[in-house]
C-alpha cells in the first residue's frame, strides 16, 4: 500500500487542525452563548469584538441573580472543599505500603509536599482554580495552561469557553488544546520579537500603532516525530504560536514540553463526547423561567403602582389639566354624565402563585448547583468541622457529588500535581537542585497522590464511621471478655487504618521498625526491673546468712567444734512428720 505524503506546510497543518477543532465544538457554541447570557455575561469569547464585553446590554438577561449566586457558591465550595489554600488537600505517597512506613521516605515526601504547597501559594494557581470551578459549573468544560515561570516556578493562564478547543486520546483524556487570544502590537513584538512577526505587524509597529489588536493562535498537541528530549522542538508535546490571520509561513515561536502543560476538566461526559455537561445546563430552563416570572411579577407591581385609567373626553382640553400623581386633585362638572377619573379595569393584585413558583424555581436551581451543601460548610463558623460531620449531615448530596469529585481529581488535581512536581524537581537554586535527592529505596519509583481535602475525606467518612462503630462494639465485648478482644484485634493496625481514612500526616505515626525497637527496649527494661526486684527480695536472706556466719565466727573454737560435731550427727535425719 502506497503511503500518502502530506505536502502541506507546518502552518497549513496548524490552520487545518484549528478549523477541524472549531467545527467539532460548533454544536456546543449556541448552548455556551445562552449560558453566558443567563449566568456569567462577562465570560465566554466567541467573537473578536467580545474582547472586553461589558456593555449595558451584557446583563439585561438577568433580572434575578439567584443562578449566578448559585454558580459562584458552587465554585467557592469546590475551592474550599477540594483545594483550599488554608489547609492541606493532597498528600504524596508510594505504592509500596511497607516503604511508606519508613521514616526517611516519610520525611522526604513531607518536604516535597511543603515545597509544592509553597509554589501554589506564591503563584496565581489558586485564583485560576477558582475560575476553573466557576466555568465548570456553568459550561461543563474549562481549561487552563500552566507554564514554567522563573520567579514562581509556574504561572497559570485561565481560559474561557469560546477561545479554546480540545481533543482527546483513545482513553478520553485531553491531550490537545488550541486557543485564540488577542495581543496588542506592542505586546506581540515584546513577547516574540520583531523579526518573528509578520510584515503587517512590523508595519504597524513601525507606524507606532502599538495598540492595534492582533489575534494569536496557540497550538499544544502531541508530536508525531520525537527526538532528543533536551531539544524543545523535539519534545513529546509541541507548543506553537502563530498569527491567526496571517498567511505568512512562519511561527512566532515553537517549543515543546515533556508533558501536556494544560488541564482541561469536564464536569460530566456522555459517551464519547469531548466537551462536558454541567449543572448550569441542567438548570438553564429553570433559569429562563425564573427570569420570566420576575418579569411577570414586575408587571403586576407596575400595574399596582401605575394602573391604566379612563378619562372623560371632556377633560382632554381641560384648562386645569390632569394630575395623575399620587394624591393629585382633578375637578370635573357634576352634570357631565359619567364624569370623573376611574381605573380602566380592576387589576388582580394577588401574585402569590408567581411568588411561590419563584421560590420553587430558586430551590431547584440551588439544588442543581449543590448550593445547600456548600452553604452548610460556609455557614459553619467552627474551624474544626470534620469530614465525618459533612458526610453525616449531607450524605445523599455527597453520594451524588462523589462521581464528579473522582473526575475532577483525575482531570484537575492529579495533572496539576504532576506538572508542579516535574517543575520543582527540575528547578535549581544557585546551581543546586531545589529538592534533595530521594532515598535510595525510592529511586525510579512512581509516586501516587492521596487527596485529603474536606470533600475527599467526606467520601471516606463512611469507612471512618464503620471503624468507630466497630471500636464501640469491641469496648462492650471487652467488658465481658477482655482476652477475646486482646487476642483477636490488632490495635496497631487499627491506628494505621484510621490515620489513612482520616487523612492524618503520616509523620505523626511511627513506622513498624521504630515501634519494634520501642517494644524491645520496653521488654528489656521490664526484665531489668524484674531482676532488680528479685535481688531486692533476696537481700534480707543474704543479710541473715551473713549475720549467722559472723556470729558463728565469734564463738570460741572448742564450742564451734562441738556444734559442728552435733550438726554432722544430725545429718541424714529427716524432720518428724
């Protein structure tokens, strides 16, 4: 079979792939635009003219902001419940459980964890994570690019729907991202260099038209041909910048990564879809109905405040005019049939049905966004609220949220931690590695990530509750038969299991070798104490013997001989029974 040779230039290939990706997402664009109008008017970029979208008509679809508040509550709840900056939310571990019990391994992993948390704190990652949760809740798909940074190890760029498109591999994992964004002429030349820009941009720059906008296309995708990974243009993932509207065959910049430098989470995915669905989509009908009901309510209130009136035609040209303000006085001729000013028709001012429907719709929208669950966490002023309490108080909601948490852990946090780990392992300070080398037994071993956030632990709280119930049962059994519990239950293993379920720092739990040494030391100390007790018990008898010997020595020689002969004579006789 003859192999087909692709004669297209690299720029033509990028343009063709971009057109295909934009075509793939086309069916989602009308929904995204509708969601943007009713939830987050400031988000979403579908045209170049929407670069700074903030006009009087931007927010005219929102009469009741309950859906927007619910979306922001979801984002804030996911932020505080999954990746809070105020408390540890992940823990590094090894696949080997026995290796995790060794103190050097624990200390090295703890040091790396602290460095990674410091990187998250210093960078803009937490701000970007909040934006990701917000767009996930509304649009079902979000994206951010995480690039190396000289000052803060990493720097994240948050994207909004409409300005990016993604593709997935055979396992459904996002591995390709194309995005379009705008830069001024001055920023473009500063970032990529004058010579790398198109002739049109060079002319604009020479003409000092620095504030003209230029659309840039950024393509991140796997390379078909790989080479020396030390060379950026040969790394597994290509990173290419080019002017989107230029026909010149040149790149602004070409580089590469050893990993996919983006996170592209989906809230929920149906079948083989690339883009996800969201709570915002599920509640979009309720959102529109809510806005419609608010219009009806406003109309009824308007009728109450300013009802239509009927006026005798004779008063049209009245010299006194008409005063329709509240408390206004108008005079008329009593002889005029039907004189006076009256309402044109009586308006039914009861809006109870509309108000009840509004409350019902608000409740459904809050339920779709899990607002009640997250507001419960936010309204609890205690700093020590436990995952068990979260699980017990909203168990059914946690069960519904569980599959989403698993997906987000996989598509956000695991990838994010992999990227940051790779960056800090490659970072150097004054020519020395930022992270010390791992213990010898860990060389070449892949690490795993355990999530210990409030929501992650709430999913494990079922196991904690079962363990606590078992301990209570063991306590009751021990009152009747202590030996049965002591012989049957391994309490040291219970401590290890509970520490894992509760997400405790492994450094506070002693490893098995240390516990073994402590037991041996305790046993040796006990034996020494028993020996001392025996010696102390034997001391009085020894003292009596010494006194007897001393007294015997003081007896005169002839008496000692007589006593000795008498003792020998008694030898062999037993005591009378």
